[in-house]
C-alpha cells in the first residue's frame, strides 16, 4: 500500500484507502472510507519513514545475499562455458548448453554469463541483530 501511495497521485488513493479500510475491518476496527482517506498521510509516513527506514539495512543485506547466491550458483556454469581466446584485451566466447539454440536464448545466456564474469560490487555483509527486532 505504501508503494502504491509512493508511485500514484492522490486521485488514485481511493483504492489504497479501500485496502486500508478492509485491513482495519478485518482487525475489528471498522472505519468509513473518508476516515481511511484521512489516515493515508499518517499511514504513509509511519510505514515509509519509520518501518521501511528501520528495515532498509536488513533488506539491503537480503538483496545482496540474493545477488551473491545467484553468482555462486551460476559460477560452475560460467567456468564450464567460457572459452578464452587470448588477445589484448582478452577475447572470449561462451559455449552454449545443448538446449539453448534460439538467438534470443543465446543472447540471454551471454548477458547472464557476462554478469557472472565479475563478482558483485558489494561484498557480503550482515546487519546487527538489533536491526531486526522491531516491527
């Protein structure tokens, strides 16, 4: 809901207010639509400025670990498929897996292997446990 509020103007906020109204109703707090509309500013400020900011380091660590996981998973395939042909700068090519025969598949494979060719920019890191205790 906070993402919707971030990317749309106030005219599209009625749908978010209806979502908030339903959510509150499920928790036993029935509110009128106009009250839900009035609450959107506070809702956005709380979840965007407080909750999201609090969890931003943890989210960054998760995304970074996901990127490293993809890199580690694809490393053996990269090592299998790359062929260095020498030169300065070095020239290389990839040997495609047997099932990758279409031009689109080969271009996608090449782009993916090029991403694996170098390590992710950000080293692996963890956040302190106290950054995961609230909300």
